[in-house]
């Protein structure tokens, strides 16, 4: 049996991160960014320094072609819904 249903947010997140060539760690950071998590909270959750966390979004912004967290969320999630 094959069931076809709309993709959930987890599947869409994976698809978007794969499409932009983000590393697995960058994908994790994007998930936190989408939820509005601060760099301090991300660093605690991932057991890395805040400096390290700050570099991941910068790399993601460059790969996706945006300059802010807000623009990142818009590009990855809203642009596909409301082109």
C-alpha cells in the first residue's frame, strides 16, 4: 500500500536544508533559529560555545542568500508557501 499525504514540517525542513547544501549541524541550528531560540540557548543545547553557534547562522545565511534570521525563516518556509 502506498499512502500519499502532505509533507510535514520535519520533512520540509530536511528538504530545505538539503537543497541549500547545509551541513547536518547547520540544519540543527536552523531548527533552533526557526523556533526563535537565542544563541545562548542553542549553545547550551548543543554543548558548544556561543562563538561557534554564531558562526553557523552566518554560514547558513551565506549559503541561503539572506542576511537575517527573519529572512532565513521566510526563505526556507514561507517562500515555498507564498511564492
